[in-house]
């Protein structure tokens, strides 16, 4: 039973990776990025916006993942700045450990 579950997860991971590669390819073609890096960056920024900044109607017009540091700030550019700063701190803390 456990092996079937692990195989299904592995298949799901492969499917997700294929979907990400396809979306990067289509983003590169449709939006006109000159490289895969530009398309990947656009996709990552959209995911960050969708998960941490965009209000959703089914969460009573709050973001899906609330970050306490972002609740005090009203302007979107300041929210982006704080989100980038928090991600940099997380990356640095993971590099030191």
C-alpha cells in the first residue's frame, strides 16, 4: 500500500514538473521573453502575487497565505518590497545552516 502511494506521488511530481516546463515554454512564446530565465521569473512573481498579495473572495478578500509583516502595509509596492526582503532573509538563513 505504501509503495503505491509513493509511486503515485512520484507520478504527480513528474506531472507537476512537466506542467511547469510547459508553462515556462508557453510563457516564453506568448509573452515574448528572450530566454527561459525571463519566463521563469515572470511565473515565480505571479505565483508570489497570487499566494501572498492578491485578495481572494473565498477567503473574505484576504490573501491565501497571510504574512503578519504585510498586514500593516497598505501600498502594493511596499508589500512587494517587504516580501522580497523576507525571502532574502529566508535564503540567507538557509545558506548559513
